């Protein structure tokens, strides 16, 4: 498409999947997209670059605010700046399925929606590689934004050059992701503050070995390898104490047949990997364990989402849809 200044009234709908990051040993580099989407309807408004109106559908995001400092709008501004286009005002109507501050990549969905939406509105002047670079820059780490944009299970690492290398990893379709999402919240910044500035070499070596086992187990569907691989000494030992009842929920998941149970992203949502036969029992056990700790929660049995983020033009616009 030819690059063009976004027009007042022009709009797109962007669907962005939730993600679960780290999966135990893959701190800040491993993440998976899951079949739980936030939907963002973006429309250009009069009012210039300082106008960003945010409309949230649902009660989970009632604390979120519009304005020029909003993360989604900052992402849109970055696209227009890179494309050397004059920014316009935006309205975003958001249907939240991914609850904020729960460890399921809610902020990543906002960043990716802003990037993809603004790029689509401008005629897609930026390619996927540039969008990935901007997403990682805005988020500060790649583990959520990369699978949110591309879909699947992604391992992202910085190479000897300043660029990033993304590897799409194998995932056996028999593997189920069970998340138990509590009513309590935990910000990523708080979870990061709990971590030490340095770790013992022995802990780093253990994580390297476990990550190798985990990736092989996920590729082949080998539950024993997944179980051995979902161990971590870099971030989880310092974060369990921030999650009320978290350790009890983990034990309940393992007792119900899960191969492993870890903190999803920064938490407090917990992620269990298991077979299809045990998925419901694992989820129910996690919810019951949290209830015993005085925390309400709900569970979801999810699968890997391979499409990544997609966009389509709003019905009143004669434009072709695409994917990034």
C-alpha cells in the first residue's frame, strides 16, 4: 500500500492475543501467544496529536485512561514519527478479554495494537521487522510483544549486532495451557523490584539446561521433559512471596496431573502445562486452592495462538485487511 496521512474518520480493528511469558526458565526471552484476544477499534479524530480518547468495554480496565501519555497512543505516535507523517487524534474502543496487571501481556497488547493500527491507517509504511523493533523498545523486553505480534512460541535474543533474532519454536498440539487468573493484581514494576541485581552462576547454568529441556519437551509433547524443564532460579524464587497463596496453587496443579506450574509473566496469574485429559481437573484444582487461600479466581484452558495480531478496515472504509 502507498503511504498516506491518516484521514479523519478512517478506522481499523486490531485483534491482539494475550501472551504468557517466561514459562519458567525463559526469563525475558521466551513467550507464547494464547487464544485469548483483546480487540481494539481505532478511528482517526480531529484534534491533533494531543487527543486520544479511550473507551473500555468491561469493568477490568476501568482504571485505564486516555490522553497523550497512554501506552497505545505513544506506540501509534512512534509509527507516524518513523514514517515522517503528521500525527492525528485517535479514539480507541477496547474490548478487554485480557485483564490488566495479571501477567498475561495486557500492556503488550496495547503496544502492538497501537503500532499495527497506526501502521495500517498510514498504508503500512513499516515492515514487520521495524514494528518488532519498536515494540521491544516500548516494552523494554521482547518476551510478550514478540509472540503478541507474530503468534506462536517465540524465543527472542539480541545478537552481536544491535538487532534482535526471533526463533519460532515448535509446540506439540497435544499440550494444553491452563491459566488460573486471580482477582488480585501485581504490576510488572513491583515484580521486577523483587529480583536481585545479580544471581549465582550455578543458577544461570541451571536455567540454561532447563530451557533446553523445556523447548525439546514442548516440541515433542514429552511431559517428562516439560516437567524437568519448567524449573527456574532467576526470577520465580523472588516473586512467589508476592503472590498470595501462589505456592499452594502450584502444588494443587501438580497434584492434579500438571507437568509443571509457573508464574505467568510477572504474575499473579499462574500457568500450568498439561495434557488435554487432565486440563479441566488441573484448572479446577488451582481455583479451589486459591479459594482456600481467600483469593477468588477463574481458570481458562487455552491453546497456542499461531496467527499473531491481525487488522481489518472498519466497514465504512474501502481498504483491504492484512496481518502482521
